[in-house]
């Protein structure tokens, strides 16, 4: 079933996203505190960084704890780097990695992770974090599409005075409240006369 979906006037909740990238730990904490985030959910498959060891799972957890921000890792359920299916319906996505992640979004493991994330975000201010600064170059955008279809408001934290409100990916449509990234196939011109 194909649905046309418009977010509710009153969102189910608000969730923030950000990427640690090459920021300092202080910059990351300032972004979180500026949005009143009290729970960071790490959605990296591998919560470590050789270039920026301050963002390794245990180091980050302790540093956030010192600032009164809780840490949870949901990378097993929500992390990127998935295997693509040979019959993926997500033909509008040029990246094999994004197509594989879109396939993963229909899995029970993903649903388990999203249930936990929504539960956490339902009663406190939560941000999800990955490594990539730009949400449009990260699987966080796809998590945001999923939540948008469930009437969540998503804010991407970019810099201290810059954030972007999430907009549903124009390459996607909703099928049973899951994003299907095949809009290029859906919008082909009929040139028959």
C-alpha cells in the first residue's frame, strides 16, 4: 500500500541528530547542552575513532556523564554498514551503503532499535550521533525519514548557531510507514502518444 503522509500539526516528539566529525569534545557538549539534550544515543556501528579517540565509546560515555548527559549505544540495531539485498527496492539511492541501510530499515533488528530510541526520546530530550557532520551524507537522515513518517520533528545540529529542520527525502515515498527510496522510478515520463 502506498500512503501519502503529512506530519501531524503537533509532533509526536522532537529528536536531535549530530555528527562528531572533527569537532572537539567541548564543541560536541556545547551543541548538546545548547539543545538541552540529556541523552545521547550513539548510532555508529563501530563506536570508536582512531583519529579522534575522545569519541571512543567508553571515553565519550565518561565525558558525557561528567556533564550530566547519559549515553546509550544502539549501533548494533541502528548503525550503518549493512549488506545490500540483491533485490533492493531502493533504486533511487545511488550509494550501495545507503541502499543497504534502507533495506535494513525493514528488519526486526532495526524495529527493535527504533522502539528503544522512541522510548528514550518519549520522556527526555535525546540526540542521535554518528561520525559524519553533514546529516545528508549519513544514515541519520534515513533514521530521520523513518521518524518523520511517525510524526516526529527532527532537528539536525550542525554548528553552535546553525541547525536544520529535517525534510523528508524527495526520493522517498511511504509504504506502510517505511520510507521506500524509489522516486526516480515512480516519476518517469510517459512519452507515448
